[in-house]
C-alpha cells in the first residue's frame, strides 16, 4: 500500500456519512485541518459532499506549516485557507458556513509551554465558537478528560465525573467548558467527540508498539490496556455527528469497542514482524479507557477490526514506509506531554 492509497482508504465515506451531510445542508469548514487527522476529515467531507451532489464547498483552515498538506488537499477538491486561529481578525474573515468541524488544539509540548497549550485549547475555541455562533459545531476533545479507570469496569462513560490529570487534560476540559458556555449563550448546537486513540499506519498506539518491537526496544506495560480506532472510522463518526449536534452539547466517546491488552498487541506484532518482544514493567489495574455504549447506539460500528490494523501496520513497517515520527506517549500515566 502506498501513501496515496492509504489516504484514499482513510478518507472513504460510508453511506451514513453521506446521509449526515445531506441532512446538514451547506458548506463545511474544518478548523485546524493541518494535523494528523485533519486532512483525512477534510478529504472525506469533500468526497461525501460530492456524493450528495448539491455543489457545497469544503474548506480546510490551518496555519499549514507543511505546504505539501495544503497542496494535497487542494488536489482532493478541498479549498484551503491559511489562518492563525488565535487571530480574531483573521478568523472573522473566514467564510460563513453552517457546518463546522473543530479540530484545533495542542497536546505535545504542554510540559515545556503550558501557556501556549491553554491558549490553543481554550482561547481558540472561544474565538471560533463566537465567530460561528450560527453554525453546527462538531468539536474534537479527548478521553484524557477522564481519570484512569479500573480495567475491569470497561472504561469511563460520558455521564461519569471528569477528572483530568495534568495540564493538557485540564486544558482539554477547558475547551469543552468553553464550547458548552457558547452553546448555551448563543444556542449553538454542538457535539463533542472524546477521541481515544485514532490509528493510522504512520502513527498511533499500534504503530508505537510495533516500532518498539522492530527496533528491539522493550514495550512498556504500566498502561497495560488501551482503546484504539481506525482513523477512517473516527473521521466518519465526526462528520456524521453534525446531524447530532444539540444544546446542551451532545457528548460521545469515540474509540474502539474492545478493551485491548498491550501485552497481547505486542505479542501479535512480534509474530507478524517475526521479531522477539521484550516488556518493561507490569500492568496496573487501571488505565485510560472509554466506554462506547453511546457511540454504538448512535452510529454504525467501526469497519476496520484490530487484526487488519495489526497486519497493515506490520506490512507498512517491514516495507520501510514513511512514519510521522510523532509518538503518542500512550504509556504516560502522569498526564505530562
């Protein structure tokens, strides 16, 4: 599989994605579209919009520090706009649209620059929520807003008390509260996606584990259980959530439906890569996990199973395909990123 083929696979909408856009007429803007997942969401929205066939436009907004991303999106029929979302004047000039997917934020680098993380995760959503007060807004959040939960209980539910650990998680909860405030103030319908963890062949928890085995490094077990979801599946749900925006916000955990053992994942990669696996530490009784009952009752189930993700990632690594070089630090238990 080439990168072009991977991007095509990741950005394929399903029938429900197309129907969600049909239910939500008008142009779409993806704010913060230059990150790991943003290009997939923007491309998928454009492909779904083409299937709807009503002539709507899809915009991708980002600082686009990597110009190649903007060029690739343009080739896929997405209109790109370079914009610093901290600049109120620049945000004011963005096109009026009725459908907003908000993906801007910062996680890594928080320990070194906490003020920047708080600005990106609280001030930017305030600026954008005020600017797009008349739109539907689907906003990405994170499962990190929950505390670690007992593995035996199957993960935190949306109705559970939040308990963020560390500045990143606290600022992510701040983003949610800002959006909740503007939803109530302006009657803006909002959906909040608590994602935990999206998987691509070039990055993600599975790629982190596989690369450690490939390099002969030990796999840490302190965070001994995880949830993962194929990035394409998470992107489909994000677009489909436009049809579920509400006031107060509709909040949903988005991740894989299984609680996965890191030890079992590593053993599967050891076999697939034909490399021995070493472990470091031992499993704790709790982990960062999310319950998916609400997701499963609202959206179709994820299409890509774990065994396919493991097989594809192993082949990708064996073939020395490009990696993003952005580890997830899924093993981090103290909330420092």
